C-alpha cells in the first residue's frame, strides 16, 4: 500500500521530529520490541536506586578498619613522616575548625560503626568517614549496611591468580569507562544491556496493572527503568529502555499543553509529529521502516509525556520540598554544609533523589500500576588523584546528606512510609590505591559500598573485609588481599551483589543465573550475601 505525500508535508514531518528537542531522550527506542513474561513475585511495590559514584571512590577512607593492626598499616601507608597526609584521624578526635580544609584535622575523627554478629568480623572494628555522620546513625538504627571489598570478578581470584597470565580476570581493569560499564553490564565500554535492564525485562509484566493493553505496554517498556540524569547502560534491557526525565520535570512537547502559549499550536504539532501519511504528490510506502518506527517513537514519546507530565507532583510541597520552595536550587532541604569550608552548598545528588521520589509518587497519582522499578542517579568528583582529603570529604558530605534526605522523604511519602519498599545502594567503577601518590590516590579495583533501606539488615559489615599490610622496600604487600600500591583484589563479586538485590526484587534464581554471567563460578551458598530481608 502506498500513499501520496507533498514535499511540504515531508518537511512538516521532519520539522516535527526535530521539534521533539528535550523530548528526544524519553527512552523510547527503535529496538524496544520484545515483550517479557511477568516474573512471579510477591505483591506490592519495590524499587532499587543505584547511586553511582563516578570517578572511583576511595573505599579506604570511606569504610575503615580500626583494629590495631589494620590502623597501623593504614597510617603507615597514608601518613608519611614528611609530606601530605591522606590518613584520617582516629576515632574520638575532635575536629579543628581552625585547621586548613585540606587537612584531616579539619574533619575530626572517623565515626565508629558496629559489626559484631558475624564470625568473619571477629577481632575487627570499623568506622566511617567523618562526613558520614547521618549514615553512621542509620547504620546504628539498622537501615544501612556495609558490603566490603566488592568488585568485578570472572571467578574467585587470589593473589596467585593475579600474578598468573593464564588466570581469568576482568578485562581492562583500572579504566574509568570500561570498569563503569563492567560494573553495570559485565562487559567493557560498548555494552548494550545492563543487569537492571535485564531484570526489568523479567519483571516488567508486573507493571501497568489495571491499565489497558496499550498503556500497559508503554508503562512496562518506558517506566520500569528511569533516571533524572544521564542514561547508564545499567538500565538498558532487551525490551526495557530507560526513561530519562530532567532534574525537575518531565520532558515534553511544549509546556502545560501549549507551545508559545497556544494549545492549538501544540495540538497541531503533535498531530503532525505523529503522522506517517499526510497526502500530497510524493509517494511513501507505509512499509518504510524509518517511517513506521519514527511514527511509533513519536507517538509513544507523546503518550509517555502526557501520562507522566500532568501527574508529576509539584515542587514546593512536602515531603520532598520545603513548603513554597518552587525553585529547587534554593530549597534548604537540598543544601548541605561543606566540611571543608563550612559554607552551605546546593547538593545536586539530593535534587536527583528528590526527582526519584516524585517519579515514585507519580505511580500513585497517575494510577500507573507499577510494582517494580529501577532508578539510577550519579555523583561525580571521586577521581581524587590530588587534593584527596578536601575533595573526598566534599563528596562524602554530599552522599551523606543526599541519602539521609532520601531516607526521610521515603519515610513521609503520601502513600505512607516507603522505606521498606525502596532499597538504595552505592556503586563505583573501582576503588583506589592504599598508597598515596603525594596528595591523592590512583585507580584501584575492589571497594566498599553502602546499602540503605527498611528491608536492609543493617548494623553490620557484610562480605569479607580485607586484611591490610604495609609495603616492603620493593613495594610488595604481604596481605593476600592487596596487590601493587595496596590495591584490593575483590573478595565479593558484582554478580553476588546484584544477585542479592535482584532476589529481593523478586527475580527468580534461574533468571538471575542467566542475567549474571559469572555467578556460576562462585559457590551457590554465597550467591545471597544476606544483607536483605525477604
């Protein structure tokens, strides 16, 4: 079948496609064609929120082992007899407000946390960075857990394996882009599907409940994985394609149903953009893949924008905003106090989590029938090759404030306390070196991470916390967990981390084994790391 089409009509359609502008990243992709069967899961809403710490977080100064031998090795390597110290102060040290912001004395002592119930931690004591006071309290309250020494692994790996050219290891270690992708998708840069997106493929049939078939399909493919910031491969699946909002709004065609304050213009442009055939003298086949896919993308984008935009909770109302604060950048709730300067600063991570809370609430307001969702937010500034003490303290303070803010918001949601339904966890492309490069640290491998939520079994350090040692005159570390520059060989894999979170989301063991490519190389009794309630 063909139809005639004028040159003017084609240009009108081309203009309409470009006019999507900000609506272009709505996450509605040409390849989103696969319908996944619903996964058997318990009732009720659950969501995972990934806080990705871009740049490679210095885990050694995030979660610290403070038992005598560990602290001795730590200070030996990070507090040289002369030069710049990147070692934090011991537990109980008062902060010195007169000290320079680039010194550990300014921050005060590390904050002790408990971890006494697991035999693996016998004889060890632990603490958090001085800027993580609110997370320390939530750890004590049982809503935050620590996972020690996790990273990409293809199989359990020893120091002997590391020194063997024949042993299997992740490729392109120590590379920012490749290890970011490996954390999210188990492949280096260029991967097309991440483990959240693949879990979303399995679970998306639980979404769109109570909606007609067309709406349900749109909700499943577009709203199962969402982000208010840049898209990450972690959220891309076969059928699921992540939906990208802005930091404060939903991208759409015009504003409040108008373009240039005209509802007729908005309706006209929407009609043109959604058409495949407009009539005229030019013949275009309806079998044109570009034409058909273009029409489908535009129509779904407009539908998604309409579905979310009119129901997104406004700024300036609780619990996510200070009442009346319609400009998020001026909202006191989104501001933190810098531990370096003492100044009050805006926290963009808190803004991202504010948008996540508003998107979660839109499920209720718009009756979208969503039961499983994945969100991703990002905090940059972790590539601390220099200015380690001040730079790392600044991002630690932002992380602390934003996660505590999100915990409070979830506890006061309009639908009721949702902290047990939303689990937030940290990730980063790699840890950093134990040794100092003079005023900072370089790229590493294993690192420690935080998990927050009402379903988290907190007040504990999970996994196997590494043994720390000092380097001999040849720069060799005696610890079985440390290689050159004191870099940690992970003792827990990203696959196990993902398995534990995916199991809580309701993904079956068989599907998790399929999604997580290296899982079978580990003992099945250690798949579930134990930090989540059923």
